[in-house]
C-alpha cells in the first residue's frame, strides 16, 4: 500500500471548511483533484497532516487558528492612495468595503489580492492577509491514489 511521502503525487477528494463550518472548497461532488506535495498547492500544515496517510484512507482533521494560513499580520494592512489606483487602473472605478482588488507583482509576472477594509476621503485601507489567516479550519480528505 502506498503512503503519502514528501513529493508524492496525489489524486484526492478534499473539503476545506472555515471556522463557521461553511465549505470553502469541496471536490467530493466533482472530479478529484491531482497535486504534487511540496509544490505549494496546499498549505504546509495541511501537507504535513497528509504525510504517512495510506492510499484509500478517508480522514478529517482540525487545524488550530493560524496553523493553516498563518496568523494575521498587522503590517499587511496598508493604505493606498486613490490617486495611485486611478493612475494604475480604471480611473472611474468605484471602490467599497469588501471589494477585492488585484495588484500586479513587482516583476509583472503574477498578482496578489487585497481586501478593502476602509474607504477614506483619498485612500483605501487594504488587508493583504489571507482571508483565513488566524482562523481555525477543518480539512477532510479521501486519498484515491498516491504515487
């Protein structure tokens, strides 16, 4: 029987639920996911819990607040001038609390997102923390194949 090891290639169904029990990701009703352990497709804490599980196993585990997606970091709350956003993006965009805005990485090859927490007269307060940072989550997994 194959066991999950660092670098294993997995075929699995999984469900990630937030602190309120609401499903955030669920592959059980669709085709299974395939991923390679250690490539960053899952949080390191989740990958660590998968190590040693046998092919065919079905389990669920709870991750403590901050364990899966880190603790909230106050330094990731940043004000951005509206003038800068208008210059770099759509000058007519209307922003409101709860909006998610994509920002290009410095090299222009990727993007990251910020959630608007406050709207000021000439600035927006963005939260660049992962939405589940500092939150407990539960992870259910059914390992279909381990290579």
